[in-house]
C-alpha cells in the first residue's frame, strides 16, 4: 500500500451530501454527512455522528 503524496488545497472544492438513513423497516433512522473530493475515488469521509453543521461549532 502506498501513501498518497501531499496535495495542494488551492482551487479545490469538496462536495458534500446529507443523508437520512432509515433502518429496521422504518422504525429507526439517523442522519449522516458525506464529504468527497470529486477528483479522487479514494478521498471521501462519511460520518453518522453529525446531525447538523451547527452542532460542530
């Protein structure tokens, strides 16, 4: 496995998406957020611990 080299953030834009995921045949649901670099198939992060960006501050 090779580690990626450093990448400049200048001019790059991340794509974000919010999800409401339902489980147990609709009895339970939770929220998740995904951050992705559209130029890379391996640069992404998904978290189910954030309910809103306001809670991150």
